[in-house]
C-alpha cells in the first residue's frame, strides 16, 4: 500500500513511519522540517521524503497514493495562540485544500489527525463523539472547522476519517516535553520537583504517541463502509486522568520529588473526560499497547539512558512553542530585511 504522511518528522509521525515500514507499506513523508535538529534519537526514513509545506503538494505528488495520513499542523493550544492566522491557514484552510486535491488525485482514504481538545471546556464528564464542542483556543477551533470542511468531500470513492486523539505522552525519537505527562516526569527527573501549573483538577484522556500511530494503521486497514466520515475518539475509557493523578504516578517513580502547584495558569479551562466506546465498537480488535504507568516507566528509562538534564528540560529543543517562536521571529526578520 502507498501511504503519504504529512508531519512525518513529528512526535507521532516518526512512530507512524516506522510502523508502516515494518508492515511493508511504501511511505512518502511530507514535512516542512520545522523542528530540524530537535530529534532525540535517529528516525526511520520513509521511502520518499518531500521537505516542503504540505500546502504546496501537487496532484502529481498524490497520484497512486492509497491513503493520506494528515498530521502536519500547528500542533497544540499555546502554539495555536501564538499566531492565530497561521493556525487557521495551516490547520484549517490548508487541510481542506489537501483533502480536496487528494480526492482529485484519486486517493481513497484520508485520515485526519484531530484532537479531543475540541471538547475544551467540557460541560459534563464522559464526553462522546456527539457531545457539544467547546473549543477554548484557535487550535481547537481550527480542528473542528477542518473536520466539518473535509467531511463534505466524502463520497463512495473518498473516505475521510477523523481521529480525535487523546493527549499524547511517552517516548518518541522526536520527543516533546510540552505535553502534560512528559512535562511532569521531566520536571521531576531534572529538578526533583513536580510543577503543576493548573490547580491539578482538570481531566485529560491520555494515550501513548505510538498507540496513536497504531490507530492510524488500524484505520487504514478497516473496511471503508465501517469508518467512512466518522469522528472517532482515540484512547481508552480507563486512561482518563486528573492532572494531580498523573503527578501521583510520577511521584511513585521519583519519590523524592515534591509536588508544587505554581498557579501560573490559574484553573485550566480545558477539562474533558472522554469515552472511547465507538472506537471499541468500530475496531473491536484494536487495543492500546500502553497504559500511563507503562509509558512513564519507559520514558523514565530513556531519561536515564540519555542523561536528560535540566538544560534539556529548560531549553527549546523539546518544546514546540519555543522552537516555533524562534522560527517565526527569524521569518519576520528575514522579511524585514527582504531575504
Ligand atoms: N501530541 C498530541 O498530544 C496530540 C494530541 C491530539 C492531536 N494531535 C495532532 O496530531 C498531529 C501530530 O502531532 P505531533 O504531536 O506529532 O506534532 P509535532 O509538532 O511533533 O509534529 C508536527 C509536524 O508537522 C510539521 N509541519 C507543521 N506545519 C507544516 C506544514 N505546513 N507543512 C509540512 N509540515 C508541517 C512539523 O515540521 C512537524 O514535524 C497534529 O495534527 C496534532 O494537532 C496531537
């Protein structure tokens, strides 16, 4: 099978390339390389690599592709707020255009990486795919509008599917420590302190980044009539946690670390506990390989192996917002100087 992944050099995309290559699929990666130099371990290369903006992909480049897995995005809430216009341009307009040209090129399946953060300020707990959406950021709003725009393109030949992913955690060769569980473990490991920026009460569904990649693979193999145009929460009912529960699990691994509530962000308005019954119903054989405890243990071992330091934790390399901000500043300076 020929698969094109956008964002194949990201936190989730690097796992996805490896899983597809293991299966023997032909993989084309398209990535702008925004986080060039940020890799933690070496990456598995796709068969073909297009280092470019996915918004510039042509019909020719999509010819003979069976499935597009669209992950490239301004990929979290704070990054989305950094430049709202860019967020809508990439996550919304760019994504719909990519789906349109994929359809014109004859691509049969289009798997879109959406997010449970579109439930935002959850009105009640145990949200399913029919629950109201309450986005509290440009990022979440862009994902909702993209889902709606792409859904309109579905027909008997074109199968879009929307993966509403839980918040990811865990090891990836393109590590991120700006995700809640990785952040709490990183701060405990490097500072002997578990710093919680909210009041610790918000609920989050969590999933290992490799399990998100596994869900993409499973949805590529599922019969089209089962999944066509479905929005599907990706995660597990047992993997919903309050931030303070995550802190407790981190403390079990590093008992000397103190839990400190910094109150920096006040009460986080995003609060969502999510149900995954539809995923179980549509893909009865799909199970997560990780729970949070297993994923934290694995990352803890990796931190030890890499001597992960306070400088690593406080630096730019593993925090997408900091790297993106630097890149955007560079672009503005270049523009100002006519470069
Ligand atoms: N990580 C999570 O917790 C999480 C949760 C839910 C949904 N998602 C979604 O999954 C997807 C992947 O997330 P991630 O954590 O791997 O993000 P990431 O930031 O690690 O990777 C995104 C990749 O996309 C690339 N990219 C960005 N804009 C591009 C463009 N215009 N053209 C080509 N490449 C571009 C970047 O260079 C990067 O390699 C995103 O759509 C994100 O919104 C992530």
